[in-house]
């Protein structure tokens, strides 16, 4: 890191931009991600300057395409910019990636999960190539993409001894893609699969559960698309069935509205782990964050810390050159980090294979275990 500091000082000022929604439902999470990015910068002793931008607007109530594009253009046109940390929402990254790609600027998202940004599996037509007009990859992420969540869910089902699973989704890009990926991986585990079927409410879910005779149901959609009704209907139709959801329902809007009976049978996978489940470096992060800012970090803040940390390493290895920094990031191999050991693959995705499994108690998510899809 001394070499990185000397290089940065010689080329000073070098700018790393952060772009996250600082208004709307994700504002608190984003604020802690930025704090964690600053903490990583401070602990590294790097003279690189962090410029935190807001990709949301009050009018939009969350991330905004215009604000996101403006952030990307500002960073791309800054001759001192060396990297860009963002976005939080995968839809926002779909806006910023092509802009930054044309400028040859490394972009690392702390938390994006949509596979189409980097991979063809379960992607829309033309993805991911449409995001890279230069023909070169410039985007990566330290949070696991949804193909790894599909691995984790299939591994979880196998560990529970599930013999037959019913797959449901909400017919949207995220949900349908997740269901397709889970199907392929569940079959590889020797699990019989029914579906995936698109459902829009309780009635369809209840009929499918009764016909499937499965001992587990996995829903690939999001809370807003009638998730609580679908889980409740499935539980009424088969009270002993295990119910599984992914990151699309890992939020209070789901846990607070789910019926008590369904909640008792529900497991939810999510990328963040409980603090004790991280390696020693990760546990140290939680203590350092609380000491620095006076409160426990949002569960996703640790991904912001790692995004900054791996980027600082790439900047040092790249001697302040944009393309060399990109190359160094993509060359990341067996990195021991606060998240655990991982590499960056040719697509820009982390190989980190651990997911948290949560139960629902008192209408909130409670960490239960780690599922590692590599085992």
C-alpha cells in the first residue's frame, strides 16, 4: 500500500467517485456504504480523494436515470478520475456502465446483483454486450451476482433434503431469471422440479401448490409483486411445505406483512451475513465502523468497504493509469478480504460463494446460517 500511496501522491489528485441513492428508501443504506468507503480510504492512508455523488432525486424518490447519467459523465470527463463505485440499483448501472465504458473508467458496484450486466445466462437479448460499446469490460462487482444466489438456493434445498421443489416467479426480469437459474441448479442436485410458473396472486399459487405435491416452494420475485399473498397461499395449501425467497423479499415490507404461519416455514437468502459469520477482517470492520461513526453499520456497508479496498489495490498496481487499473482489478485472484477469499472472473463477477440464510422471527429477518454453494 506504500507503493500505492507514492504513486497517488505523484499523480495527485486522483479521484474515486461514489454514486449511490441518497434519497428515498435506500438512503440510510447508501449513507453507510459511503461511510464504509471513507473508512477504507482512511485505513489505507491513501491520498486518493473520494467524491460522493447522489444518483437519486427527491422527485423520483430514489435513483433517477438523469442523475445517474450526469454522475457518470462527470466522472468520465474528470481527467483525475481513476475509478467509480456504483451504482446500488442494477437499473442505474445499466445507465452508467455504457457512459463510463466509453471513457475507459473502472466501475465497481458494491451491491449490484442482476446477471445481465455481466453474463448471458438469464439475461435479456443483447446483454451484456449492449453495456460495453468499447468492446472492453470495465465493470465489476464485489457483491455476488444472482447466478451465485441461484447456486446458494439450490445448495440450501439439497442440504434440507428437499426431493421436489415448486418454482414460482412474478414474470419480471429478475424473478423469471432467478427461477430459470434455480431450476438448472436444482436439477443438477438431483431435485425434481415443477415449474417455473408465473403467478400474479394467491389463487394461482394455491392451485399450483396443490398440484405439485412438492415439499418446498421457491419464489423468485420481489415483495411488491404480491409476495406475501403468494407465500401465505402456499402455506395454507401445504402447511408443512418449506418456503424460500431470495433478496427480492429480504426486506421489512415482506417480513412485516407475512402471516405468522407462513413466516414460521420461510427461509430467505441474502448476500450479507451476520457479523460473527465473517472472517476476522470482516469482524474487525464492524468494530472499526462503530468506533468511527458511533453506530453499527448497515449490513451492506461491508461491501462498500471492500469495493473501495479492492479498487485502491488496483490503483496502486496500475500506477494511476486508467486501463492498467482496470486490468489490475480483473486480475484479482484469491484476495483475502473482509468478505472472505475471492477472485474476480473474466466477466467482472466475484467468485464469493457464501450467502446468509435468514428465518423470520417477530416479523424481522434473523440470521440462521451460512450456505456455501461451492461445497
